[in-house]
C-alpha cells in the first residue's frame, strides 16, 4: 500500500484555478510536512513565469527554472515545512508525463538537500510526491518516488483533501544567541573556494547545534514523549524552547589554521518550527527546530555572499588587495501568515535597503501569496543599528568606516568577514589580515 497524503482543502481550490489558465503545462511545488504514517500538504505554489523563455518554451518544461524556484522556496519555509514534491497540470497522457515528473522530483530534491548542513536522520522520510492534474477532466494521479534510490519506480499514493488541516498544529519557537567564527581561504578571489570554506565552517557549527541540549518550556522531555499529551484536542499549542550547546564541544575559534581571513557571526536569531497534530513527539520538535536554526543562519550568510558577488564590479580591482575592515547588515527574518492554513507562516529575509513592498512582491512571485504589508510580522527580529566596527585590526591594517548599504562591498574581494546578528538582525564586518 502506498503513502497517504492529507491535503489542505485550499490546495484543491488553488489547483482548480490553475486548471482554468490557458497555459499548458503549468508546474509547481507541493509544500508540507512528512511523518512516518502519512504526509500533510498545506499549500501549493506554481512556478513563476520566466519571461525570457516564455515564447520559446512552448509546451516544454523548464527543469532548471523549476529547480531554482524550489531552492528559493525552500529558504522561505520555517522549521517543519519543506518541499514535498512537484505537480504538473497538463492534458497530456499521464504516462507521457511520468518521466518528466520523475526527473523533476529527483532534481529538485538533490538541489535542496545540497544546501542542507545537517546529516540525514534515520527517521527522515525519503519519499517525494508527484501530482498530475488533467485540466479538462480534473482527474488527479498521485505517485511517489524514493529519492534515495536512483532506480526507484513510481508507487501509487492516496490523495485526500481535508478542511482545517493545520488549525491545531503546534508551534515551537526560540531565540538563540549565535557566536561563530569561520575561516576564509587564502585564495579569496575564488568564489568556489570561499563558498565551500564558509559551508564547511557552518557544518562544524551545525554539529554543535545538533548535539546541543534541547528544552521545552524549561524541561528536558524524553524523546518518545508526546508533545501534546494532556492538551485539549483541536486547540493550537505554542511552546517556548531553549537550545544550549554543550560545554564539551570544541569551539571553532579554538582551531588554529592558516587562512586568508575570517567570518564572524554574532548576535541573536528567532527560530520557529511547526508540528503536525498527529501525536507529535518531542524528538520531532527538537529535530525541526534545530534544523531551522541552522538553516536560517546559513541562508542569511549565503544570501549576503550572493548579494556581494553580484554587486557592482567597478572598484573590485582596487578593493582586492587592500587591508580593510567593513561592516554590512545581514538580512533579518520576517514572517507572513498563511491565512488558509491556520497558525502557519512562511518567512522571507529583508535587507536593510529593502522596503516592505519588496517582501510582499517576493512572496507573490515565489509563493503566489497575496500579502499586504500589514500582514508581515516584523516583531520577531529588529534591524540592527550601525554603531561602528568593533573588530580591532592589526597595526598594519587600514580601517574603513561602515558602509550605509550592503552593496558598498564590491565583488569577491572578501578577505576577512565578521557577521553580526543583532536582535536577530545582522551586520557583516569585513576585515583583511
């Protein structure tokens, strides 16, 4: 017997609207949460139109564009939510679309998992879902693939709609102080070397988080204990968690190694995870929240690096060999409620020179959400004030004042960087050595 998918009824209405569009095919992502017994699909979002390829694409599927969309969407999902699979709306024969769906679901999962900094757990679900919808008959065919098996064949799955699916999901949240020092390579003009070096450093920190002590409402719960035992059914539960890293772990700053600089990330972040209402265990809350902590920090660092590497190149040559210190804000986290999905929210990351309208436009483009600026929850993280650089350079170094905007730092001349997360907002200090 195949897996079962319980689907928020709003997804049915969303897919029906997409069926009325003249475009063929229409592709998109299915978002939700997996469990051992069944999976929960809480929303679907279509693939944004790629303007430059719209005329030439015809009835073909742009796999590269779809997988990049999945990568961006994955960054906007808090703990407990993930891309479960893909859908396609086309009147083509289901057998003809099977190969396309199989290629898509494997490519999407491989790209998303490549950004994960945690090791897979034994209880992780490895089945991903594909959904084919015929826009004329509205017939749906649901299949799953085991993405850990390259030779996996399609298996039939049960697809059922349900109202109020997420109304009683539990929310677990915490604020966490972060203090990380990451070395940078000597060959700092190499984008690939820098990206890999930062990723390896963050992986070491992620292992510290993974082995940290996890408390819920100040208590250490047994892993197999049900989180909602004794609670009233169909009532939303909210829990405050604390995450304490163990003293036995070696700090990254205790490792002596030759490098071309460093990235220091310091401050506080807000982390959040959502848990399905089917008897969630304490170990699930711990796993989801820890993964969200790692993901939100890694996402901000990666976003800042991408911004720097795509900024103006005019002063790149003059900056490359300078010994300097600069500071830049990392983006802070903003939440937006999914009105059709009870207490659940998605998130986005706002840079200091972006407005609320930039966030709502991104939510529309990436998740097809019509959010008003008033819907955005900016209270969890506040923007840090630039008060000057607190990194003391070596005597031979030249100190440069803090830039007002993130793109004052040019190109890949990043030698030593220190990223500061203030009250869950962020600054990036850059310092050559």
